[in-house]
């Protein structure tokens, strides 16, 4: 993410560097190092202090240290699957065995009498001291070894640490100038190293303190440019004029009156804020987030109707056909008399598809609900005023931009059912208005959650039968569709056949998974919704958006295979009425940290904080959001203090007109390429 765009040399293929042939280049590419710039800005995983040279007799078992030794003898022991090289060495105080697996070539390189520098962790085996796979180099040829603070890189098999150091040393030896484009005022204010010093101290630090200073500079720069991009994008949007959605409130008021329940105070606050944003000239860019069942969809429907009553069209983009179709059915059935609503997915073809496209272009269709099919090139709206993206983390920046281009400066509301911790959402979505739904509708009971072992399954099935006899429904979720030879996990097809003919044969059991045809999935969901099935055996295709008020039991098999966020979403498929609901997490490991956390709380924001710490921001937010997560050096969790400093620095920079003039066209191109933030490049 760092802007090394200013140097053509840094854009060259990694193989351009001396000593890197096709095989080594492929190893580098395996860890996403494609260019010279990728290598130079590649951060070490950690640092080791090799400066403290110790005698073997002074070292402690389990302690890592540097030793200067003399090779005594080497032996190769041939085992069934691997060869073991045992090099016996000494420093005069004691003997130690240096153990290597499948490294026979070292026996030729290290001969008796050679002096070597060794770094590794001392252990004991069969009464003898040994060091397994130490860092090692000849004493008289220690250019490939550093007796100081040594960087350790995250690498791959066949790509040794010394290769990293050798390649980076060569880069600095040819003295390529890297222009430091980072604003001087920011560097001085936050006491940041210059770029050249930072890169040298990153890879060849004189001390741990200077290594930390190098990391701070590079992390700050990453975060600064990211925040700068968000703020520039917001500044650009503030200059635009979007469809102003004021309407007469007729449709929205009718919708609220026909809901059959009152909006929560949180929903009222959210809707009032959205109405203010929609009545202003700049296009609305808002992130609506709340816990499972907080009522985000109601706000989405109101936003779509606000567009319709203002003379515009609306579009609702959902990540899966099951979810999109359910939203369409629910909206069409209850509120189809308020607007003309259509559904579109890739499975709709021929004349039916053609009719929808024509009606959309002519303006006959007010609201389109669908999957990725709604962003295809052939889809044209007469006057798109409101776009809504559900489960925004499942869509990439490019897909969002394609949807917005269906209109002119279209208003956008993105929603997530995976709560994002507030500090992170304000940091990552700085160009958006972040709106929270922080309370659940009244009358709902907390879902009782239990962690159970597979031995409890018979009792769990008996409980499902009891709930079904009371008129309620149950989900049973498995991680796989088919049986796997590689991993022993429950799969829906086998479980469905087993339960429908044995444990739950007294009930009507349905089957749902992602490989079924769209028509089959639709029929299954309708049957479950209408009560023709008591139980639905499914994969995670029902993870979000599925709303069955009578569903009171969620059983998740092999629950340890899922993340906290996914488990919380699955749990949210039950308890959507005033009935008491239950979630049972079945796992061989009943002490699993994530499962225990789920059993303790129903608070999605608390769980999100824990999930974020366990998985990191990139995985937590979704791989599609590559712009937000492609931090090469910074970590949104560990480095949040640096992120906040960089955010303030970017805000000060934006507020200074003279500083803004320093922005180069190449920098704006870089920000656009990395984040997809600008509709057009600012000049």
C-alpha cells in the first residue's frame, strides 16, 4: 500500500535483482512479493538480538543465543522419510550438536576445523546438548550474517532468511534513490524518520528502538494515505449534487403505519438522520450497522420508498439469491401495493428477463431487488436515486462503483449484519456517515446458547421434536455439503438422509445447500416458511437475512469450524419473535474459546471485538474489501494508536489548502487504484 509509485525501478520485477533466478522469484511471488518495491517494503515478522555472543556453557536450555563454534565432525543419518545431518561443534566450553533435516549439502560446506557463527535455541536430547535448524554462516564469510539485531521474515519453504537479507543488501548497495514524498510538516510534527532511514533501519536496525521507529514511520504513512484517500473522497462528494429525496412522506408514513409494530427509538433516530442526509445536495454515503435482528431492513425499505415518493427508483443488492429472493417476497407480499417491485438474479433469463429490463429502463419498476445480476452492463435505470447494499463486506469496491454508476451521484446506504467495533468503523469508513442501531425490538427474549458434545445429539433431537410438536421450527447447520475423505465433518446430504429416516422421522425434514438449483432453493424455503417442513438441514446458505418467526432452535454441528461472527449470524436466524429461542453449538471441543464466548453473550459488538482480536482486520472484514485491508505493514488492531494519529494528521492536511497543493497526480492515481475511492481523478 505504500506509495513507491514514484520510482520506476521499484516497479521492476523481483527477478531484476542480481542473484534472483526464476526459481527464487517464484518463491517470492508465493508470498506476494512481485516487484523490487514489494521486497523493500516487506516488513520483518520480528527481530532477534544476535549481538550477545555467549559460550555454550553459559547458555540456558530453551534460550536463544549467538555462539562462535568450531566444527568437529558431521554425520548424515538416513531415516525412512528424511535425512538428519548432525554437526558436532564446540567453543571450548562444551560440545553441541547442530541438527538439520534434509540439508545434506551443509556437510560439504561445513568441514572439520571451520569456524562458524550460530544462532538458535539450545535444547537437550538423549543427554546431549543440541540446536535444531540454527541460523548459521562461516565466520570468515559473515557478510551473509549479522551479529546484531537481525530481522526474521515471514517466508515459505525453499526461501531462506539469508536470501532475504542478501537481496535487500544488494538493493541498498546499488544506491537507488527513493524520493520521500511524505509531507515534511507531518514528519516533523510526529517525529518520523525519513523514508531512506526508515527502510534501512527496517531491515538493518542499529537497535530495537530504531527498528520500532522505522516501523512507526512506515505504518503511519500507510494509515495516513488511507485516511487521506477517504477524506479526499468525502471532499469530492461534498462538491457533487445528488438526487435530493424529500418526497411527500406519503409512502413512508403508510409503510410505518402498516408495519404492525412500532419502530424502536434507535430506528427512529437512524431514520431521521438518513432523511436529513437524503434531503441534502451531496450524495448520501452511509453505513448502517446494528446487531442481528436490530431492524436494519426496515430502514432499508423506508429509504427505498423515500426514493420512490421523490420520483426516483431504488435498488437493493443482496449477496445471495436466497437472501435476495426472501427480501423480495417479504417486501412484495406486505408492501407491494406501495410501489412496483421486481426481482432479478442470474437464473432469470429469456423473455421474463427482457421484460424486467425494459420495465426498469422505462421507469415502470420502482424498486429492483436482486443479486450481482443488478450490476451487469445491460441493466439500465430510468432514474436511480437510492442504492442499498446488504452485507457490504461481501462486495468489493469495484462492484459498489458499478452499482453507483447506474445513476448519477446516486445515494448509497450500505448495511452490515456483522457488527464492526465503533472505533474501527469510524476509522475505516471515514468517508461515510456511520449510523448505529443499538437496540433490539421490544418483546424479544435473549437466545439461550449452549455448548454440547456430540454425545448429546440424541437429547438435542428429542428437544427439537418437542419444539416442533409445539408448532415451532428448527435449523440444523453443517459445514459441508458432501462427505469428505480429507476431513471428518458432518455433511448436510448424509445428515438429512439419516435424520429423515431415523431420529427425526416423525417430523418433516427439508434440505438446503448452495448447489441446489434456484428453483429448488426457493421451493424449500417456501415450504419451511409455510410449515410444510418442521426442520431444515442446511449449510451456511441461511447465514444472513433468513427470517422465520416460528424458528426457535438453531443447532450448529462441528461448530468449532466457524468463526464468532458466522456463529452469531447463524444464531440470529432464530429468536425473531416473542418466543423463547435456543442455540446449541455442538463440538468435540466444548472448551473452545469462541464457543464459550457465544454462550456467555448475545451482544454482537462485544463478540465482534473478540473476533477482531482473534482473526485480525483483514479476515474479519472480508477479503472483498481489499482496499481497506491491504495494509502491508500496519495492523488495525495492534497499531490503532498510530492509526488515530495518522487520521488526525490527514485531517489537518486536508484543512490546509497550501498543503493540498502538494498532492501530485500520481498520488491521486495511487489512491484511486488502491482504494477505488474517486469517481474521477481530482486535478
